[in-house]
C-alpha cells in the first residue's frame, strides 16, 4: 500500500508539498517529522487502474 504524506504550513495548516511513499517508509518519515516538530498529514494514496 502507498501513502501520500503532506507537509503542512505551521501558520495556517495548508499543504506545502506532498510525496507518495510505500508503507515501509511511513514510520521513518513520521519519526523525522516528530523530531523537528513538523506537522504532516498522511492518507492512502489514490491509485489509478490501468
């Protein structure tokens, strides 16, 4: 499963940028964000059928 992780602005909470990662990478990104106090939003990535 893949997830979209959006970095949020500290002032108004709007998405600054986003990236799509696999499930194994989510924990590492959450740990990094927690270490620096960064706000993030995580949701399942939209998948498209071929």
